[in-house]
């Protein structure tokens, strides 16, 4: 049994979306639209992932763009998602 079975499906959707587009930064709204996860849930999940060191943030003026960090933890998570 995979660890993925124990994680909130919304978190899995967001992680898979970001893993699929590892090199790109996305605005919160783009992540929400690309995953069909409500904006408020996306915001909450992104903040949790940021606190865990999984998400990288780039300031673009007043906007924040997000992508997965490139570290061992993230690579292990991506492996589990495959």
C-alpha cells in the first residue's frame, strides 16, 4: 500500500500538477484551475506545503508564484506519486 492512499486527494492533485510542470511557476489561481481544487483549499494546502519546505515562492510584483522545490524530500514525494 502506498503512502498516497493516506493523503488528502486535494493535496495529491496539487502535488501531481506541480510535479508535472516542475520547471514552471504558477499563480495560486492557476493551480486551483489546473487541479479543480477550490481556491481557499488551494491556498491552505500551498501554505502547508510552503511550511514543510516543499514549495518555492517567487514574488512577481504583488503576486506570488509557486513551484516545487528541487530537493530530496520533493524527489521522494514525486516518486511516491508515480
